[in-house]
């Protein structure tokens, strides 16, 4: 079975889904054939796949300056498997309505679980994905791929 990168996200109104999809599109352009990339809704979280994955992109809307509950559940659930997630490369992203404080909470959660956190947290207002954001997505994904490939050697 091919080793997998997973984009785990929650989206109610579609903005975060759209950004997740953009990660998927950009990643697909340069991911080597021996790897796969999967989009996974937080409501359909498959912990076994996440534990076995070689890198995770995790995205949430900003809810009251924090990550959405469904994304918090992911972090709550993985504590008992923290050794499987330690040093796994992770990229965080959020969409927001003009605040964006959820980026900080996502950063803290990723660091707390000792992921290999690929900074910065990517933050987009609603669905306004700029070319600068796309360049940052590509840069972060290239870093994640390099870390995963080095671990895979
Ligand atoms: C319950 C709720 C709370 C929200 N709280 C905030 C907030 O504190 N700060 C902010 O910038 N946007 C806030 N928003 C706006 C959303 O973060 C923003 O519209 C986001 O892009 C929605 O993502 P989605 O389209 O993927 O559901 C809130 C939206 C909802 C529904």
C-alpha cells in the first residue's frame, strides 16, 4: 500500500474545504507516484490512517478565536497515541472572518503533540486565497515532502 499524506479538515460553510482542496491540488502536482494524498473530513476521522500517515495537513475555521470542536477532538483523541505523531510533519491552516486568533491555538496544539511543525500556520480570510498564500502552501508542502522522504529512506 502506498504511504499517505492526509489533509484533515473541518468545514461548515465551504471556505476551509476550498483551502483544503487547494492544498490537495498543489500537492498533486509534485508528489512522487509512490505516495498518495487523501482529503479527510474531521467528522469522518480515521485514526488508524492518521497514525499510519507520513504527514498531516490540518485545517479549521476560526471559531471564537479557537479551532472548531471537530478539530479539537482530533487532538484530544491522539494524545494516547502521541508516540505515533511525534516528529510527524504537520502543516496547520485556518480560515477566518477577520479575526484569525485560531492560528495561535492550532500552533499550540500541533506543538503540544510534538509534531514536526512546518511554520507558519496558513491563514486565509474566508475564501480569499491569494497567490502569496498559494506560494506559501507550495513551500510548506515541499518541506513536508522532504522531511517525509528523509524519514522514509
Ligand atoms: C460559530 C462561529 C464562530 C466564529 N468565530 C469567529 C471568530 O472568532 N473569528 C473570526 O475571524 N471568524 C469567526 N467565524 C467566521 C469563520 O471562521 C469563517 O467564516 C470561516 O471561513 C468559516 O469556515 P467554513 O466556511 O469552512 O465553515 C465564526 C464562524 C462561526 C460559524
